C-alpha cells in the first residue's frame, strides 16, 4: 500500500508537470526515448520508475531530480554537509540507495574508488591525460552544475593542476581525482541520482587525504 502511495504521488506530480508544459505522454516519450506505455504505467501507478527514467524525465521537464526521487519513494538525504564530512556515512547511503533502486552491481567500497584513482594517477602524468583534464573538466562541470559540496574543491584542484602548483606526485594525485570526475566510467553510473556523483565526492575526499599526507 505504501509503495502505491509513493508511486501515485509521482504520477500526480508528473501529470501536473505535463499539464504545465503542455506536453502529452506521447511527446514526453519522444523527448525522453522512454516507451509511451512505460510512461503511462509509471504515471498511473502500475510500475515503479527506475532512476534512469527519473533522470531522463527531469532533464526533459527541467525540474530538480530530487523532487522526482522523493515523489517516487526513493530514500533521499539532502544533507550535503553530512555527506561531505562523513565518508563512511556516505558509503552506507550509497549502498542503501543502490539497493532500493535495484541497481545490480557489487557492493560499493572505498577500495573500488581507490583502485580507480591509482590507475588514473599514471594516466594524469601522460600528455593525453593532461589534455583530457584541461579540455574535459569545464565540459563536465557544465553538465553537473552545482551538485554536491565537492564542486568547489574540484574547481580549486583544477586551477592548481592548470597552473602546475605542486610537486609531480601532488599533481598526479590531483589529476587522478579530476580524471575520475571527468570520465563517465565511474564506480557508480552518474545517472543513478542522487548518489551517482557521490562516489566523485568520495574520490575528492581520498585525494585530499593523500595530498595532506604528502605535505
């Protein structure tokens, strides 16, 4: 009964948004590439929307993705300060939302992010890696917007990397974090909002910890 209530809440919200935007379900289907029958079932409470459905719909309708997640009944803790300050809380949050969104993958861990960062450190020292950072960072930033408390830290890292402020090992660490952010092959896909970018925040935290040890 609770799930039906949550789904109905999403359906009512989507109906209001479609009316406001003067869009039909068929037109929303064309814009989002989601099958019309699927959209109809979601709106009428006969099917639970997947995170990727909500992401596409939010992008199309120009509404905050968190509004749709809350309406769909997904657990969303919007305390960004808590997410940024407690890495272990973040990991629990990530796993809970992954489980609730039925995203089939191995359990999330700090080690999985650390392994990616270690790989990207070497890449950041190559000409290709440096070019990826210098040309790709601002493009990815425009896509992400201001999601998460880690954006300002990434901007500072990018300026430090661009101006070469640091030792070779420090720049390699910074570069690995920036590449992790830029490249879409994350430990968690970006479309799984609101935690799709949370592993990027964990990567920033790990990078800053490594930098503090090298000072």
